[in-house]
């Protein structure tokens, strides 16, 4: 295998080194491109740009492969759980029984949010979107825990232990914040975490219990939600993770970096798609659209309608997470004897799309959002909380990437360049002289 590639510009040849990843992916190292050639690389949307090297998640979009630290997602979905996967992502290994117990204890110890922080919820209108509250509250959380804003070992804890406490605080408190924002939107009293419950059951308890009525999650329900979180836990350089890394690269603390990630995730082309899928299915159900019309609209170049939950920047084959969730959804519905007309519509849409040349040619398959919403809906999670569930799931990945940025030997502030396409130099004319001429006049 060659170690360099040759780039030719105006009859001049330049040698650019090749970088090869563990799984054989090749990248052209353009670190010196501008110095050597005077050119920069142009890649809007970063579709062909590796912004970093990372050991966390491997995705092969052509073959529908996804692994966390080398372990296939299918195996984790089968035998692991969200907290073990969170540990794996951040520390790069499956925890021993003792490490797992210690981390679980830290999660339990950190489940409460500061009492003063509760009053922040009162400042939001009851109609506030839970993603707006989540982002704001995570940033506000940083005001209460600035002591652990760095992992440079400034107090009695070493950097590893500091990170462990920091990670446990965020992973535990994010679910309390999410559940409190739901309670706030309903005008119901906050329900405090129960230290005897496991991560997901505790979240569902805070969401659905009332002072006079305890909610106990069925094991199948807790397992399905745990699986959703696990499958969302990381997905390498997606939009929100790249945002976290970019903010972290400026030296920002974990809370601010994650808060920015929540905002990026909210967008409808990213984590917001799970809400959009259900809205689309609901529209079809209510008669505003039908499945065939939906497919036609998605194919129409004049319409900006997209089949939500379909297509992916990286997967040009089945999204392995969607496959696992489709099975989990069918199993859960059978177990609960739950019927949802939206599932039938989803299956019909999937069938139509997978047999349509437009979708086949463009390699558009259902992504993780296509089925996650069906499960969340059956559990009773309101649609506007779907992306919050995604954020809770994605948090360990964000933490792992934040850590990687901080520990990278070649850490650099993220600062892309651009191809400027605006005005050439113009001459500014002061107000007093502008009589009848445009405020800025060409030189
Ligand atoms: N419905 C209809 N057409 C689509 C869809 C879709 N869902 N997705 C892509 N296409 C078409 C585009 O119109 C384009 O067609 P063209 O070549 O004729 O112009 C072609 O497929 C390529 O699409 P791009 O937008 O260039 O692909 P990109 O990689 O930039 O976008 C994205 C990926 C944003 C996920 C896109 O597929 C999409 O908008 N999907 C719907 C939203 C969605 O489900 N997002 C969740 C993604 S997964 C996640 O974030 C967890």
C-alpha cells in the first residue's frame, strides 16, 4: 500500500501522506496542504473530512456495521445495558463487577439536583420545549459543579476519578432534569429519584409516579427503553458530537460542551427526526396524507418534504440500530399486546420505500429514528420528549468525545476555513457624503 498520494496542481506535484485507520479506512493527510500548495480543501457538510482520529466508535456505512470500542452493537444489544455501555464508551473497556458497582453507586449518589436549581424551572413557560429546558439546565448545572469543570487533577481526586464523578453527575442528573421538565409542563409535583431503582426504571418513576400513585415500570418496558438509550449512546462524528468536540476544543467545560450538543441534536434533520417521524405517521393516520402520497412527495424535487426516519449521511445500507429496534418494537408490542395503527403505517411506508427505485438508487434505508418513536410512544413518553430521550442516550458518547478532545496529544482548537464568495473590496461612504448615492459604493 502506498504511503503517499500525489496531488498535481498546475503541473506541480505534491506528496501528501496517507493515514490508514485500524479497519483499513484511508485518509489523505492535508495538514500541510495550504503551506505546500496555497490551496485549501472544500467540503461543505464535512462529508469527506475526518476532523479527528477517534478510538470510540467504528461505523461502516456500506456494510451496516457499528461497534463501540470494537464490540458489535448487536452483541451489546443482546447482553449489555445502557450503564455498562456508558462505561465502555468513556473508559474504553467493559467494567469489572467492582467498577460497575462503584459507578452505579456514583450514579445513585448524584441523582438529585441542587434544590436551588429547581427554581430555574419556574422561569420557563409550561409550553417550553423540553430540549430548550434541557440545554439550559445542563449549562446551569455547570454553575453548581465548576469545581470539576476540568480534569487536570487540581484537587484530591486524580484526573480519572474526577472524570468519573463528573460523568456520573451528568449521566444521573440529566434524567432527573428531563423528568422534572416533563412534570413542570404538566403542572405536576416533581417526583424525587428512588435510590433503590435502576437507571431506566428510576427515570420512568420520576416521569410517571404521582405523590399518591407509584408507577412501576414493567421489566419489558424498562428493557426496551434501556435498549433505545444503548443504541443511541454514540455514533462517531455526527452533528451533535462534532458540536461537543468543537466547543470542547476551545477548552470549554463538559457542561457547556454537552449543552451545545443538546442544541445541535434538537434539529429536525438530526435527533429531532424521531418526533418528525411520528408527526408524519400521525398525519397519514388522520387522513391529511396517505403512504403513497408521502412517497410521491418525498421524491418530488419541487417539494421539500422528506420521508422522515429515512436516509443517513453514513449508512448507505440498513442502519443496524434500526434493524434491532424494529425487532424490539415488534417483541414489545406482542408482549404488551399493544396495538398502534401508526406501526402498520410505518411498515407500509417502509415496504413502499424499500421497493421504490428512487430510494433504492439513493441507498435510503430506515434509520434509527424510524422505529424508536414507536417504542417511546407505547411507553407513554410524549412526542416532544423523544429527542430528550435521544439526548439522555447520547450523553455517554458526548462525554467520551469530550474526554478524547481534552486528552488528545495533537489537540487543536477547531477552526475551519472557507471559500469567500462575497463582495470584492468596497469603499465605505460616510453618512454625510451619501447624498443620493448608495451607502457603500464600489471602488
Ligand atoms: N426522503 C426523500 N429523499 C431523501 C431523503 C429522505 N428522507 N434523504 C435523502 N434524500 C435524497 C435527497 O433529496 C438527495 O436526492 P438528490 O440526489 O436527488 O438531490 C439524496 O437523497 C441525498 O440526500 P442528501 O440530503 O444529500 O444526504 P445527506 O447525507 O446530506 O443527508 C439526512 C442525510 C439529513 C439524514 C437525510 O437523509 C434526511 O434528511 N433524512 C430525513 C431526516 C432524518 O431521518 N434524519 C435522521 C438522521 S439519523 C440521526 O440523526 C439519528
